[in-house]
C-alpha cells in the first residue's frame, strides 16, 4: 500500500474545501481500526467553520495548522465504552493512522496533533468543546489539500533496529 510509504505530516493547506464524501470516507476508515476487545471507544467532532478552526488552533502551540485546514477532526475517547480501560489510547492511535492513510489515498494532506500528551491541552480541548466528564480528548487531525508540501516517499528503514529471536 503506497499510502503507508508516501504519508507525511502536511501542515499547510490550500483554501479548497474538502468534499463531504471524502470526510465521510476518512471517518469510516477511522472506525475500521482495530480496537481492544472491540470496544470501539471513539467519538469524533468535525470542524469546518473557519472561525471555529481559528479558535481551535489556539488550544495548543502545536495546533497552528488547524487554522489553515479545510477541516479538522477531533478524536475523543468515550469512557462509557471502555472494556479495556488502558487500551483506549491505542485504539484512538490506530483510528488516527487509518485517517491519515485514507487522507493520502484521497489526495489530501493531514497532520496528527497530539492532545492526550498534555494535561493543559486536554483541559483546553475539553473546555473548547464543552465535553462531558466521560469524554476524553485524544488528538486533532487537520486535513486539507496540500499547499506546497507533498505526500512522497522518504526511506526511513533502519536495519540496525531490527532484531531476530532475541535482542543481541
């Protein structure tokens, strides 16, 4: 699958809107991700309004690409769905990767912006979306048509990091 090798973090986007059918395909790809005990704890908020994107870009110093995106999708974990409470972040990580790969497949660019890595950002996102207590912020994915950057292959393979049978 060429999308795996070509995917890059795209942080600059054109002003072109992303078609609703492409957003739907990205969300469907997210929900096809593997999930611990099939808990599927994900929830998503789709943000397309330009004013809302500009405000959302202020939740973290690393969220600036959100302002220029055509659409940003917030990934959230629903504690009410947790069967494996420590597995929800892995589930959302898999969903995020599926979304990023589907974006490349659809000719779009995207960047994954972490939220769950910072208590301060978690609280900013929680406040911005007025989330109930059982909904846990995980990340933001800014999506749009790439402006200047490209999804293209860069070889990252490092043979010295592959071990067989045991470490040494």
